[in-house]
């Protein structure tokens, strides 16, 4: 269910807003959905994991690497914590050399330029001594259905020189909304869908959700874009941007 907002009208007393009973129903339905998700999240065990990027692999950081596999159809990953320990090679080889604007992105759509969940800055990647860094979160509460977690270096360009071992330590939960009533059994509902786009001004989406979904359009830095959204039917929509941009569309 998409988040429901109470219509407050334009000015006090204009009688254009929702009636008390309608507003109360929206509040109850919003809280019911939140409690269902939270109840299931609390019941899900916390999983600890580790993924190692070796010194040899660190020369190919622009490649997309899966650090947490897809949890299964209709399930979600709730990433609680992600920490990286980097150990650069000893001189004369030394640590990684990347461009100042490059980041190691934590993403769920496999696009090297998006930071769905967070990133690690270039200064950390270029350290010349062992360091531990916690992920800088971006969309810490976003959950994506049946999707793994990736890491990749932005810019599509591998480090210019050097190498380092990177150990990623993470805590996460696997959430099954259907088990707690978050997604009705047998329905076509999808809590959230993410779709990437590159340098486009018009994006046609055939979502087949049988409703008019709530839509958010973000650029590659996580900034929300102003867009024109036309729902051509309950299964298809057209998104227009001016000027063209790259990023992702999140709809539910």
C-alpha cells in the first residue's frame, strides 16, 4: 500500500480537506502497515557476514560485485550495518589511487553511479595505512524486493595504481512481508520497485501493478528530480524530465 496523506485543504475552514472519519482511516491504515513490517523485522534473525575483495581484485573495483545475494522471491534485505577494513599494500606499490570524486557505492540496482544505500569516500579508498570505515548511508530505510546488494567504484574507471585488501563486514535481516501480512497472498502488489535510467528525458514504464503507483525520481547523487508523470493506465505510466538526466525511478 502506498503512503496515504490526509488532505488538509488549502486554507483553514475551506471545507476542501478530508473529513475526520476519512483522515482517521488513513492514519489507521498507515500505522497498520508500519506495525506489520516492524513486527516481522523484529522476528527476523540478524545475519552477520563477510566479503573479501583481494589485492588483485582491488585493481578492478569498477566491476559490480555481489556482497549479499538476493534473498528470494518477494523478500527484502534490511541492511543494518556495513563496515569496511582496508589494508593497503606495502611500499613501493602502496595503496589505491583513485580520482577525488570517485566513491565505492553500495547499491541494489547494479548501476555503478547510484548509491541506493550508501558509499565509502575516495580518501578512505586511498589510505596508506590500515583503516576501518563505516558506510555513509544515503537511503538507509529503502528495501528492494528480491534484489542482492552490490558494491562498485563510481565513474566506470578502475584505480589508476596501487592495490589493497578490503574486508566488508555486514549485519542484515531478511524480511518476508507476506509472512506478516505486509503483502497480501496471491496479489500482484510490490512494496517497492527500482528502475535505472541513463540520459533520458522520456521514460515509459509498463509496471502492471493495476493501480496508479506513488513515484519518486532521483538523480545519481540521490537528489529528487522534478518530473511530469502521466498515468496512461493503471498498468503503464510515462515520466518526462527537462532536461534529460540519469538516475533511478522508485515506485510502489
